């Protein structure tokens, strides 16, 4: 690994192509590269979210998700390879149940707002939805395993729930969309 990362500027991508993990090359605007980039961007946004105050157990779970996302990027980078499996998706299902259990039921839509941490979780959620769309587009163009798509779908749901949790952690609550407001 150290030798692979010792030279960052290789100039091999100057022609608009990039290398994949299996040694093949593809266009930098391919569906695979879009999906990899969106997953990487999501991971970066999670890193920013982790700069905020939050419960220690949640912090640890988000760090584990960052590792999963790095693995997901690796899976996308190597055609035919599999790193994200059913147990990763099931772990997100468990986290959804854990964090959603104590939240009040929603009777209105909520706005992506509140505390800084909750707002960052909403940004992560929207980037996650884009990553999901990119993975679906990749699956429409090439054969990939089903678990990456399921993982990001579940993760976006979890990030929505966590935005609500983080608002409460900061002493606030959901910011409700007011359907009855005066529109000007």
C-alpha cells in the first residue's frame, strides 16, 4: 500500500482517463467514476459532521460507517469485487431501529435545519441520495452487486433519523415545514 501512495501526481490521468483497482483504465466521466466520487464526497461530509459534538456511541458508529464507505468505494473501484455484504446493510437496519425508537412520530415534513450537526447530517443525507442515484446508474450500465445500492439507501434513511437525534442532543427539536404559512 505504501508504494502505491508514494507518488500522488502520476500524470497518467492527463488524458481524461483514470486507473481502476484491477489495473484497467476508464474515462473520468464514466458511471463508475461518478459513483466512486459521490461515495468519496459523502465520506468527506461525514468527516465534517464528525467535527461536531455528538454522543460518543453515535460518533463510533459514524466512524464505522466511514470505513464502510471507504470499502464501498473500493468495491466500486474494482469491477466484480465485493466488500459490502448483507451484514453491512443489516447493521444499518439495527442502527435505524435503535435511533428511531425514542423519536416522536412525525406528523409534518421537517426542514433540513436546526443545530449545525443536524444540518450537516442533512447535507450528508442529500449527498448519500446522490451517491445512491450514481450507484443505480452504474448498475444500469454494468453488473454490480446489490448490497452497495441497499447500503446507501439505508444510510440515507439513517442520516435523516440522525439529524433528528442530533437536534435533540443539541437541546432543540425538529424544524417543521409549515404548510399553513403565508406565501408571498
